[in-house]
């Protein structure tokens, strides 16, 4: 029986990388490689440049644009780029993904400081601007950490979206250490602030895979005393006492394991069902512990919380990171092969001493490529998944129907063509 996709227009997808230290040469190399693989005009082009190319990034974009003439473009300067199985750590790199996708609607959008705080954005204007209607399937977004509260922006977009949410996947630009130095493009709009994106609708699916790499320890607690992002009491215990209670479940290895990464998980949906009062680890948002104050028995995290929120202590270690990514990829084996992918992975996620490497058998990108590369139909040869991305200063991905900014996470966007809108 023929596949329902057999009569739909074909997609063409391609990825490319250049390690040239010359920004213009890198742009020419990437453009030529993409043109060889994708002879038709790309409907969407993603372009990520390491910070080495910041000064000439605008010229690089124009060179690639002049060769490929993409209908839509999303680009930014980052710390390190990803292409295929390789993560090009802190070296000069230009990475790109081109997608020719008939019957797919693409909407460029951006919000800047002139639009005011996300809590004040007009809902109807946002729906129109971002294309949040019944045809909406998801969006790829990039933001500047110095000028935009990304979590607030994602919440605003979800608030304006259909019931399934805005499905925002992406990351925080990581190419600058000071305000005003990040560079982001969406189509011909160039900016160093705010949030930019491309929304996708119509005959495609845009699936997100999120690997936080954490496991829950102990039980969950209700916040009983807090001030902004400082937790004083959890379930009637001081925050430190609650952490000690959770750590006791680890036994004799508690000290060694906690030194690798204790986090506080915040339940993403307080109305979510639980199994006998227990929640799944993928229902929690992993938040870093910023400070512990023994005098006040408090714990400070990187999220404001109010009384009544549910939290649970989480642990990130080498085995959990590896197993969690494997589990997420296992789910993809039951779906149609992806046509293209974008990967946003945290700057610090894989930077551990070699004796305690988080990834066995390679980086996130190498693991993903190895697991998701599928055999070509009618052949024993494997079809390489076009994938690019970057090391982000925060990653966007969906839990349930809501999009959040995460940390120490791998967020993967998977593009698949569909027979109908």
C-alpha cells in the first residue's frame, strides 16, 4: 500500500558546515555545499556562526542569501556550532540547514524592547504577527539574554496560541558576553535584542524532543515559604532540611552524587495528574541551585516561585544524562523518519572531565545522528539526517502544551513532511 506521502510534493533538505576562519570564505563554502544538495530555492534557511564571525556576519548572511535566495532566513551568532554528528567546540564555524518544503506556510516574526514586556503584549496582535492559528504547527525561536525575558515571552506566546500551545523550540544566543553584541537575523530584519523566530504551519509536523537528563530523588514538596527565588520552607521543613531528607534516599553515595549536580525541579503544571502523589521526572522543570544559606536554611534557585507550588529535588549525573537521551530517542523509533533537525544544547551540558564524560560514544549530536539515521528505501545505504544547531545559553522546549526555557538541556526540533495541512 503506498504511503500517503507518495503523492505529496517532495521535500529537499540539506545541512553544511565550514571551518574556515575567513567569514566570507566560510559563507561561500556553505552556500556552495547547500546548493549542490538543494538545487531548488529553500523555503527556510537556518544559519549559525561562531563568535569568530561576529564582525562580518552580516556580510556572510548576504553572501549565502545571494547564492541560495531563501524565502525565509533565521540566523544568529553563537559560542559553538553543531552540524551533523560534530560539535565544533569553541572554534571558527559556520553551520547551516536548508529546507525546501512545498505547502508549508512560514511566518517570520520578532519582538523587541519597543514592544514592552511580554505580559503586556496584545493577544490578538500576537496571534496575527506569529501566525498562531489552526494551521500553526510550531516555531523556531532565538533570543538575546540581555534584553528579553525568554520565559515570559514563551508564556505570552502560549497564552495566545491554540489549545495545543505555541510549541516553541530554539535557544538563547550565546555569541556575546556583553549586552548589544549578539547578532540575530530573521529575513532582512537584523537585531541585537529581543526575540526572533519563524513559525511553521500547513503540511508538516514539527516535533520537539527534550532531554533534561535528571532523575528525581526523594519525594515532592509543596512550597510553604518563599520570597521570589529564595525557598525558605518546603512541606513545613526548612529548605535545607528538605534537601537533606531527599539526599538520604541516595544512601552512602549521597555526597559524591550531590556534588555532580543537585537541582530543584518545579512542577510545570500544578493541575497535572499524578500516580499516587508521584510525578514523572519529565513533568518537572530543572532549575539550578544558585546559593545555599545555612544561617537562614534557605535555597536560592534561578526561578521565582510562590507559596503552593510543587517542587522536587533532582539529580543530574553521567548515567542519567546518557540514559535520558537514549530514552527520548527510543520514542522516535516509532515515528516516521525526520526530514531535518535542529539541535540546541546547553553550553555546559557536556563539559565534564574525560574521566566523567556525560556522553558515552560521543556528544549529543553524535548520539542523535547515530540513532536517527535511517536506511534509504530499497537500499542498504543509510540516509544522513540533515542536522545543525548550536551551543545555547538556554534552550526552548515544550513540556505538555507549554513552552519553557531550560538549562543544561538538549532540545531537538524534528521536521517531518505531512500529506495534508
